[in-house]
């Protein structure tokens, strides 16, 4: 690592403290006084910076605040007692007060004791005893106020990460389930929407609304402050996935079609992957002037790991703690690393006397001039002892063992604020920290984060819309589904919009332009009735014959003079016949667009044949209904059939369309029935042919139909 000096945030004492802390102004031996008033000093054992406490000590000191309504609290920066020694902390100004804590060995290391609310004095009394062969060290910072019970942020309990949202849309965030771990209420919620340390919004009720304009993956962080000013240190690391644009694979997006031709619209859309490469910025520099008699802490904040990920076994997960450091007296230092949930490991606890670290400027008259830092590492597999076990003139750079076990950090969360704390317990020396870092095992480094939105093809998830939707003809499918076949009978340009909603709930649209080209072939018959052997002229037309060449094919050829050409002639029909035409036209102005369509026309005949006998109950089926061949030529034909008693058994006002009477269905029995046939005839003649083949011509009077009456017999 380089020995760079970067100005960094420096916190005097612990970052989780609310109250008066001005650094350790002086070290007061427990054996030197019975009463310490005020804050900012350090309580230490009876030994010097190079010596432990002695045997058979029995000491007591009372710590009291000077300001009214103020409490005292202490934090043990060094607690290394032998088994025969013990410290007891009483919640008051004498030993009759309740016991707050009691311990030997390293039981109170890093712990905090605070005068309780029921303690009217705000004082603490500390009793220390040692055995006949005791030796050890202890030191505690004396502080006024309250240590923080840090609040814990919680985001969107009902929507666990990742939170899938749409760009440009207001998104609600709920931090109301955040909770305080002490008695103070949370008063402010600070929202860092992109996890970059920039607080973009703040609320006093735990709720916020934010708009993400850019697609991607964002690590939203929520921090809290309670009513006494304590801040949260745990990271929410709440992942927000903001949907990205899909790729539409519909081709083409602009086309031409013939009027009447089916245009098939099909939604084809694919979500695109978004990948966030992992950040590798896992260290930071600092510049700490090591003023005599002060503790300093520096923070590194990690947000890049998987939310909730912990290190498991620290000996496997942490490769090293690193510091680039210079100091003129190793024996009065303690160095501790703390993970985000408060677990800590002391890597150096005094010892080593006047050993130099790096190349310091050992001049009390020039405390602000930095020397040269050496690279020091604490690693789980180091075998060359602790710093204190390597006392020399200058401690060489390299790897060293930790004073406390790496197991102290087992289970630590990876994300959050990691701290390094250095306490200089004696004066007349100085030093600088130029850089520090934590090296995690490669297996813990986060993999890339990615997402790919998915689109369903179910109806309503993907669908189509267009203006004047009701004017379109739907030939296949439905508008509210992914596939629909439509057409228009009038020319013009129309925009169809595909809608697709992904699993983020985001709707995207894509337009398809269709230009309908007018194409509607028609047939004209002159005359429209074949009568007296006079051929009928059939003509085919297109709406714009100048738009491009067209061909015409006619059918059926049995009665036609030709099957090709715009004009042909039909003759020889006995009954009305449908003639059809198939037209193909090429439109030069639309890139050679080919349109084809069919049209047909009914050519009637003037001759009809009225039967006089039907046999609906015979088995042959050849003459089972009352039919009038040729009646299809005429519209609005009225037929009334009566039995011999004058009762109507059948009537129709459009017999030309139905073209038969089913006597069996109407329950008509054998016998003679009377019919009255009213036929609208425009010009005439109407030729009525008998079964024997004799024809009679009828010419209508002006404005009146031809009325024919007669009988038909039903036989078994």
C-alpha cells in the first residue's frame, strides 16, 4: 500500500457516543486519588506506561460529574487483569450503591458502564483489588452524558429487497418499522437513495416518496437520529431495481396493406439484462495527528456485500487488517478494530516500551510534522508474535499476531461501519496514521448484481390499442391480447400501439404504422337478369386503375364468353347464377405492393317454375319441398299457403331468400293447398314455366307486382 496522506474524518473517542468528549486530557492513576470530578480524563492502573499494576492492591475511586443533571459513563479501552484481580463498578458515590459490573481477566474489555437514571448523584465508584502475585493493566475513558443506544433502520417490511420499481414513477418507501434500542425515540429518517452518501431527503415520520429516473440497481441507505442525537450505524443496504427499456422485435414497424387485407399485429418484446459490476473500493485513507493523551477512531463503510451477509469464521474470512503508521512510543498504544454490530478485536494492547513504529519525528517541539509510515498487517496465520513480543529499536514492517483472538469477530456483518480505534495513553510522543484498510477473503467479495425483466404474453399484460378502434374490422384474435388480426375498408394511415407490462409493473409501448391502400374490386352486370337469350355484360372495376397494372380472372367459365379481361359476357343460365372475379393489382407508388381480392354478383333469370305436386313423405327426397326454381332473382317475394279450409299454414315475405316450404315441418297432410305468390317485377317479362315446359310471360303494371295464384297437391 502507498504511504499517501489523505485528509479523512477523524472522530475523537468512540463514534457511538453522545455526550461530552474532548479526548483524554490526562491519565489519572487509581492509586493517586479517591475522587475524580469532570470528564475527559483516563482512569489507569497504578503502573507506569511500561509497568503493570502490582500485588495486593486495594484501591477505590469515585467518578462524579461537575455539571448538574449530568451522568458519568466509562469505557474500558484496556482490561487485562489476572485471575486474582477484580474490578467492581458501583452505581453511586460509594460502595453501598448497587453493582453495575464486576469482572476479571478480559471480561469488561470494550464494555461501557453508565450511571443509571435512578442514581441521584450521577457518579460511579470503582473498586480494584489484586492478589499476592498479581500483575496486569487496565484503562478506562471517563465521559459525561449518555452513550448511544443506536437505533436500527428497517425499510419496506412488506416488500423485501430487491424492490422492483419503474423509472419516472413515484415510489413509496416505509421506514416506520425502524426501532430504537434505548429509551430515546427516533426523530429523523435520512434517505440516501443511491447509497452514495448523499442524503437527498429527510422525514420525521418514517415515510418517503422518491422517483428514480435512471434504470439500474441502487443501494438505498436509511440512517436514523434519535431525540438525543444518536445516529444509526447499521446499513439497510436495501436494493432497488429500476426497470430498463425492453427491446421490441416486431418487424416491420412501418408497412403498407391493402384495404380489406388482414394485418396481423403480434406483440414481440424482450426484457434486457442489466448488470451492476461489483465495487472494489474497500479501503480508505486517513490522516490522524496522534496528539498525546487522545483516542482516535476512523471509519470505513462497506455497502457492496450481499444484504445480511456475515463473515462466519473471522480467521477464514478476514485476510488482514492493515495500517500504515509511524509513532515514537509503541508501549502506550492500544489499537482495536470493531465491526458494524459492535464486536471488536484488540490487536495491540500497550507493551513494547519505546519501540519506534516506522520512522517518527521524535520531537515534542514539532508534533505536527509526520514522519515515514511502515506497512503493518495483522493476519490470522501470522507466526512471529504480537507487536509487544517484537520489541526492538524499530518495529519492522510485516505481518503480526493479534493480542485478542480472531474469534472475537466471528459472525460480524460485512456491510456497515467498521472502525479502527487508536488510544495513546501517555504524552511526550507523537505519530501519524497515513492509511488503513481491511482485506477480506476473495470468496466474500460480492458477485455482480443483475436482473432481467420478464414480459408475459397473457391477455391484458400485452395488448393493442389504436385511435378509432371501433372503425376497424377484427378478423382474428382480440385487441386486449398479444395477437390481433385487423383490417380497414377505407384508405389511410393508422397507428397501432403495442402495450407490454413486465414483472416490475412497468408498461412500455411501441407504435406500428400501417398505410392502407384503397383496393376494392367491383362487378357490374348489364342487364342484371338473363332473359330471352340476351347475353349479360359483366364488367370488373378497380378503385384506381391508374395506380398500377391489374389482372382479372372470371368464373365459373360454364356460362362465360371468356375468363380473362375486364369485360366478359354470360348466357345460357336456366337458374340465377353467381359470377365471381379475382383481381390482382400492383401499386407502383407503394413499392410494388400487390393487392388481390374477390368480388361476385348474382345474375338472375326471368323464368321461374312453380310445381303443382310435392311428396314430403316419400322416401326418395327428390320432391319433398315446395320449391320455385328461379325465384332467387327477385327480392321481397311474398308467399302465402292455405289449406282447403282457408287457414294459413305457411307465409313468408322474403321467399326469394328462403326458396322453399317444408310442408312436413309445418304438419301439412296430403291434399290440395292454395298459394298466392306476389313478385315485385321492375320491367318484365316474368316468364312462368309449367312442369310441362310451357311458358307464359307476365308484364307488371306500373308500380304493381305480379300476383300469381294456384294450387299444389301434397301426395303421400
